[in-house]
C-alpha cells in the first residue's frame, strides 16, 4: 500500500526533476557544457552537410536547367494568367510546357515567345472535373 511518506517522496522527486529540467533547458550552453550536445553545431555533425555530400559525388548544385515545369490551365484563363507566368518564365532557360484544354485563339495568337510552349491536352477537362482544387506548390 502507498504510505503518505512514499507519496511525499515521489512528489518531491517529481518536482525536483522538473526544476532541474527547466534550469537545464534555460541555461545557455556556454555556462553548462553538457548542453552543447543538443546544439545545432554538434547535431549537424550527424547529418550530411551539403558541401561534404557534393564533394563525395559528381553532382553539381541544383540550378534552373535541372527543373522542368508542367503548367495546367484553360485557354480562357490564360488571358488573365499570361502576364504572371511570363514574369518568371525565361525563354531558352526555363523548361516545360503549358497544357491547355483547347488551342489558343484570338489575341493569344500568334503565340508569344515569352510564354512557355503549349500543348493541347485531350483529357484536360476531365482531369479538371476530377480535381477542381489546384495543387499549389
């Protein structure tokens, strides 16, 4: 059975442990050297560094030529989104395609060189009905 003395000792140990933990967490690592094991400096030694990884392999840093964009839209919406996409699209540097539901018409022709090349998707309307909310990155 639990005696009042055992209960008091347990409470005392619990409170003491909590106080020691709070002090340990709040004191800077320069004052309490054991805490240095929890800093980002030493924890980073357990994870690969970018420079170490790239020096061990023949991979080059990621740049624009490594990316390929797939943009999905309707011909009707392209009239309003064209300026935004052209603001970051870099012809001959950025790679990818714009997939439209139908071929561009009207003021979209001739197709601007500042826009991504387009392709007409046969089943884009069906896809948009299946996924009415776009996936934003």
